[in-house]
C-alpha cells in the first residue's frame, strides 16, 4: 500500500491553504493521503482569535472555516483511497472539537475528536474528545487496522495506549511548531511508540515562513525498526512511501 503525507506550506490565508490541499487531493494517486492538523489555519490564526474573543475563539474559527471539510469531502469523491483529512473545528450542539475526518469517496469512514488538547485550545473554547478511533481499511485486496491520533495526543500515555493497541498503522497529523520552539532531532516519541506496540506511524506536519526563516517538523513514516522514510527538508512536499507486510 502506498502512503502519501502532504507536508503543507502555510500560504497565509484559509482560502489559499485549502486550495492547495484540494489541488493535492485531485492530483495524488496514493492509497492513503494524510493532511496535517489545522491545515487551513494560517500562522497566528488561533492566537489572534483568542486575543480578541477568548473562549469564543473556537466559535469564531468555526464560522470562518465550517465550509472547509465540505470542500474536502467533495474533492475526496474522485480520490480512490482514504483521506485522513487533517483537522478542522467541528461544532456539535454547543461544543467545539478539534476533529479529524477519515474520508473515502465523499463518505465519512471515521471521525476522531482530539482528546489531549493543549492550553491554547482550551483558551479557545475547544472541548476534548472522549473516545479513540480505529477503522478497517481495505486496499488492493488486503486490509489494515488503522488508528488516528493528533499532535499532543502522543504526550498522553492513555490515549497513545488506546490507539496503538488496536491499530497496525497509526496516522498522526500534527500542526506547525512555534517558530521559537527548539528543534527536535528525529522522532523519538514516535519511534518509542512504534517499537513498543509493533506498529507503523505515519506522521504528517506543516511548514511555514516566519521572519524569512522556514520552520517546521519533517514528516516521516516510522516502524519498529526505525525511520522508514522522512521528508528531506521542511519545504512543502508529498512524501510517498510504499509499505509491505502490514
């Protein structure tokens, strides 16, 4: 099976970021395509909303971006494989979640609400999810049990354990790091989890430019044996990786 990890560069607006993702969906021919967390949000999007609206930031973000997942669903109708569609702000009654949709041919195969939300998400009025998710994916006559975790979920031992114990392949969309965040070499937490649970982790990141400096985390596929493949740089790319014997 062929994985595609779209390491998206921030283009500075919701509309331009989404346009790039839709173009990628229409051109890729992989069995899975994984998009990063909050792929539509330009750098500073949430922070600005929090400063202005506080706990209503998630509500305001949803008002600005509710259409994003609908456009991705439409594009997925012509994509033959599974799309792990990054994350968007989902509204359910009066609650807002950081939600990852798994799509195939326009249909929702699975939906995961991020459980281990970070302080910024709490300040924005996002609620934590309650349940981990796994789904059975059929590809080329074989099947694989796949799971989803999002960014800081990897720092929660309970979330990590719940996802990894019921999965062979875990998709791990993450967001942009802070421009001032110290660089991390390799993928130590992902490698530790892959070894412990005997799984493959497909980690998809974002990239951006801040004060004329490109920053981000390299997307990678990690197995119990080590790093199977890693993006060459933090430039925009689709990292394609063929997996056997899952």
